[in-house]
């Protein structure tokens, strides 16, 4: 047998061995990927079983956090926030903390959490300690999760919530006025409309624009990238240079109970979703439409002014280009004190100054 024939034979043998090894390697790789896909599906299926129960019944992870942001004193005050398990898995850093706690991967983590939830009534201590996020930020994050749209799924039956959980199941341990206002739970059924081809800013459901800085910090610290993108996009939309400029002719068209915009101090507010909740009745608001309602707003709210101003910013959609064309609903001029407070609050909305935007710094909260 010639040397060339011998080499050919050896090369063919090597090729067969290489092909067999490659096939075996591909089989192992395919098996691993199938196994990973199976594990991932198992995790998602269990998460769906937990989250499909509805917000009030979803299992929660107790997280201990400092009450004050950036607290570094020796005697730091702590409180516990109940984080829904679905949110914990959405936030990469919280998910990582859980894996570190149980020293396992996601599949094993599901098993560990199942056991933890079964025994949760026996556990007095928080499962996670999170010194890097504060009470207000984590509470705001859980509140957003509770209130956000859930897609086109079948509407769940109404759920009984504890009486002290007015602002969401997971904020029941937290001072209400200190952290969340119930108004952020309003869900507008009015679809976004444009005006003369320009987009009108509309607050995303479940996101309180007066709490954007806190929510941004929470999303960043917890690793919720999708929420962080939503919040930062919303903040950019609210900057004065990007706010919608709406002609008065467009504002006055929205004057029915099914589609109502108000003009107050040159700014436009879509209050359609608030009509059924207005303490004085929706008709009072309808009567104020298609006019400059600045003075009327001050006069008709009286003692309730501090609450009304706190709510008003959450319905802001743009600035009227020519407000002087509107007839006034009340001939009296608004008081300088009222205008100063109102403008300070609306100005804070665009600079994301939470205290002023929500009213604490204005002296209108008791």
C-alpha cells in the first residue's frame, strides 16, 4: 500500500472520528439547551400560577429596608415592604439577591420560594435585607406593579383587600401620606388622542408623575430595565421643551363628560377619568369646561384646595398656546397666593421635585 493511500485511509478515519465527536458534542449541546428550555418553562409556569391569582393574592417576599434614603447612622430605622414574587423576578438585582440567599439557580429558587410561601405565616423575619434601597422607593415600585395594566387578559373578580391596605396590598405597613397617594391608582379609559398632528403627553397607567424620581431610583437600584426605560421616557416627555403646545380651539372641543379637558393658569388637564370620583360631582367639572377655570378652581375648592392641587398635576397633558382667547368662568382674578402655590407645584412637575409637586413643601398638607 502506497504512502498516499495510507494517509488517505488515516484521514478518512480521523474524519469519521471527528464527525462522531462533533455529533456527540452537538447532541450534548442540544440536550443542554432542551434542558434549559424545560427548566425555563417550569419557572415561567410556576410564576404564572402565582401571578395569575391577582394582585391581592400573589405571594410576597418580605424585604427589610431603611426608612430614610441614604441613611448611614448607627441607629438606622428599618421597615418591611412586601414585594410580589412576580416583581422580584422582573428585577434582576432582587432576583440575584434571592439566588444568593438560597445558593441556587432559578429552577431551584422556585422550589425554595414555594416552601417559603407555605411557611410564611411562621416566619417573623424578613427574607431579604436590602440596605441599598429605601422604603419609599421600594414601596413605590410595588405600587406601580400592582396598578400597571395587565394586558388583554380576562378581568379578574374583585378581590377583598385589608382595610388598612387602601393604597395597595404591599404598602399596608407604610405611612400612607408619607409614601403614596391613592390618586395614582386612577386608570384612564380615554385613549391618547393627538391634536393637529401633535402628540399629547399622557401619564402611563400605574405611573405617578409626581413620584418619577423615586420610581426612577427604585427601577435603577432593583434592576428593572423596562420600567427604567418607561420612567426616563416619561420624564423626557415632561421637560418643558417637549411639552405639547395645544391651541385653545382644540382645548374647548373637549367639553363633554366622556372627554373633558380643563384650562387652568394656561395649562391643560384631561380630567375625564376623574369625573366619577370628584367629591362635588362630575357636573361641576363639566360646567367649568371650555373656559379659563383658574379663578373658579380656587373659589370652589376652599378647604379642599390642598387635596385638589395635589391631584391636579396628575392630569396634565400640555400647555395652551393662546389661553387669552378663552372666556373666564369667574370674573374675579385668582389670588396671588393661589397662583404662587399653583405655579410652584406645576413647575416642580417638570423639574421632578417630588416635595413641591405633591404639595408637602407648599404647606397645603396637614
